[in-house]
C-alpha cells in the first residue's frame, strides 16, 4: 500500500494575514544528555513562548545537566523536568519507552492544554520564528508531521534491522536473531523527529486496541524503535489520512562522513549520524522546497558561529557591546559528581593545572610584593570547564578552593590554562606544502574530524592517534615516525595521501605502558622532513584516584617491556633520522620512573608546563589579594557574563529572546 500524504507547500503570503484566531500551543519534549547546558539554554531561549510548554528528559547518566535543568525549570511555570529518568542509548528500546511515558505525563498535566507534541534535542535550533511556526501549525492543526524514508520498503526493513530481534540490556542493544514482520500491516519509518497532534498522542498512549498493543510489544524488541513506531501506528490507524510526509526539520546529512559505524560499541548494528552545521551550510538552513522550522545538528564545541548567524537572522543582533558572543564554555567536571567521572589522567592534569595556576598567582609582578596573594590548595578542583573563543579551543578553566596563607581565609580561584603549540612545518616547496597540520591525540571523531579529547590529555595507557591535515594536491606517500622521550623509535609507517584527501589518520597498535614524557612525531617524504610535532604522555600522579605508590610507579612509568613498542624493531632508522640513543636520557627516565609524592608532582608540573601556560587567574569573590581580578568581571572566566545563554525574565511579547 502506498502512502497518501498531502504535499503541503510554503504559502509565502501567510505572514501577511493576522495571527490565527485560536493559535496552537506546543508541548516541546526536550530529550537531552551530555554537559552542554549553555547550548540547551540558548535553544530554550530561542523557542520559548509563555503560551507553550517545555518538558525536559535528561539521560540518567547526565547528572550535572540534570541538576542544571532542574535549577532552570524552577524559574518558569511552563518548564518542567521529568521526575523520573532513563538511560536513553542510541538506537535503544528505552528511547520509545521514554517518549510514551513523557506523552502520558503531558496528557495528565491538566494545567498544560497543549495541541502539538514536538520533540527536540539539545543539538537542534529553530530556523524560523515562533510566530511562523504557530501560524503554520494553526492552519494544519489536525495534521501529523512525520518524515518517511522515501525508499523501497523491503530495503528499508533490511537496512533498519526491523526483521531482526534486539534486546536492550546493560546500556547495549544486543542482536538476538531474525524474526517475522507482523502480517497485514504497512510497516514504515524514517526520522525519529516529529510533530504530532494531541489526539494522535492520546490514541497512542491510551488505545488498547490490537494494533497499538501488538505494535508496542513488537517495538519493545526493535532497534531504533522511535524511527518507525509512530509512522507504523499512524499509517495503519483510523487517522492515516492526517499524515504529512515532512518532519519540519532540515538534517545535515553527509553520509560519506556520518556513516562510519560509530555506534558499534552500543549497538550490534551499523548506524549513521548527521553532521554538525557550519557557517558554509547556512544556505541549506533556508531551503524552501518544503516547510521546515528546525535544523540539526549544532554543537558549540565544534562551531558556534553558525548559531550566531542563525540567531541574528531570526531575532536580530544583540546590542553592540554585548559580551561573550564569540565565547563558549562547557563543563567537563563538577565536584558534586565526585571523582568517579574522572580518569587518573584527567585528575593528574586538573590538579597540576591548579598548582601551576597558584604558582602564577603568587609570581605575578603585582602579586609578588603582596604577601596576601599566597595560596594553598584545599582538596581537589571544584569544577573544570572547556573554554572556546571564536571557535578555537582556548584551554581549560580550573576552579580550585584555596586557603589564603596570610589571612587563613577560604577563597576560590579560577585558573585559565592555555595550550602551547609545538607544531613545526618545514615549508619546503612543491608537494610538501600540502601538509597543513600534524597532531596526536585520542577520541578522534571521524565525522567532525577533530579530537574530542581537547588539548590531548594523555597518559601511559592511552591509545593515541596521529592525524594529518592536507590541502589538495598531487598524490604522495609519506612516512610517519613516533619517537619516545628516550629517543627510542616506537613505530614508523607509510601513509598514502590521495589528491582529494583532506585528513589521514592512523592509530598504531603500540605496546603499553607508553613511556611518560615528551614524545615527537615526524612526517617525512623521501626522508625529508615535512613537519614535526610534540605531544605529552603525562606521568600519572594518581592510580585508582589515590596518590601513586612506590610499588606502582616503576611499572606504570617504566615504558613497555624491553623498551619494545612493537614486535618489529625500528632502531635501524636512528641513523637516517640523526637520532642518537642517549644514555643520559635513558638514565634520567629510569630515575624518574621511581618518583612518587612531591617529586612526582614536580615532574608532572614541569612536563605539563612545557605544553600549557597559566594565561590568567581570578578570584570568585572579593579577596584580600587585591591584585587578582574578580572572576565575574573578566571576559574569560566561567563566572563571567554570558547573556546569549542566560534566560532572564519573560518579555511583554511572551518571549525570552
């Protein structure tokens, strides 16, 4: 059976008409996870109207975001957070459960008389104004907007895995075997972002007819159930005529980058994911081939400029002197979560960052003379943020509780640690000029083509990836050489770079532990150096969140057994690379591998200090040390003003933005 769905086109004259006599009211279901509270606030600010309702479900694993969302909701009667939480994994059956339970909650909230249910994630953003959306939905108030796959149905069923039985357990979707599709019904699906009428939501939640109850059962054991359940129920129900084949969104698909099976660790299946929008995609956001009101995905850690362009396009620019329009902060650690959210490596870095910052506070010229600027850290850092400016990573902001040694007063300082690059490109003529960047890190994201581990915080048991960025040009073959702190050549391999290649990356299977200290990576062509970079494998000051003990240090910091990173030995290349094994370096490494306590901290601080510098320090509340600025008065601190992500009072027109 083919779907019959009216094609609804833009009616450009629609805004000249007055507002609808009975404007629809929307229940927005915000399904969020992660830590990007500022982007979530920015989204709410953009879609908010006092006539609408906002119900927020925060993934059970995202406690920081949940605390922040609960705090936000306290100030607005039409924003609430679900009193229950689920772990909503990608493609999992729990996602559909979460939607059905939220729908039931929303229907039972008698003080919220909504007409439409629209789901959004924190990576969505509106592409048209609230007035335009309300006008459109009021005109089509009995339609359900769901996007179908638009392919041959048998192929969709195979590709989607609907003919397989899945079971969700321990935050993983396990594939158990094959199964039959129910007979006598049309199975359809596509996007799991939709806009549904209240009457259809009531039917889905309350109907106990055979269709709904059996489909609910069927979709409990289905991969990506939310991409198909609502489509299938609607098309086989009495309301099938109300379907419009449009989910009212623009999704930034780039399947060449987005279909890298990146969910293999969560699901026994290959999945795709849309790309983040960048400024060069702005025209796609304004497409007119079908009515659309939202777009996805947007990620402020990847590109915030496009949000600024879109926001200005919708609501005009902020006043000229508005602070922080190009700044973005994202929390990566909050003390309330406890140390369980940190690894020994991140704990090593964050505590070293705070020591280096206190050292900076005491040694600033003005502070030197000031006996009131000596501080002693108290406990672990209380929070850590990533800081970006103009879409460039600017470093880590570490908040540390301290005691002022002169006054005995407890104070709180925030330290800005900025990364120092060590990249050298040789700039030889010809082909060599194709190389634009050479970097080593972990958590390489092949879809957005960046390292998610910002600043490359790595320790002896990490598995680093070397990435090269190229401009277009003739094909070439290059050799990559990794050199450890004692000048041992850990590995060497060739990469072929096609004419069109923009990025190449490889993770060599090195034996662990990696020797701590400063590593070098070189990129050569015909043994001529094209580029070189350095990266730090940090000596861990913690093991299992406890200070490193004598028995562990030698093993953890002594490099791999017999100094062999691979089964193959690459020392023969030493001559070509003019690398001389240095006994002094080896003796130094053996000595350092035994360090613990204060000496180990000093080594870690010195090593980290070669790659990071304390750019600034501020104090969270007025301090006896007057030479330190108050954090809220700076432009960089996580406590400084950020109007684009502050919600504020409701304006006379019912909006926040």
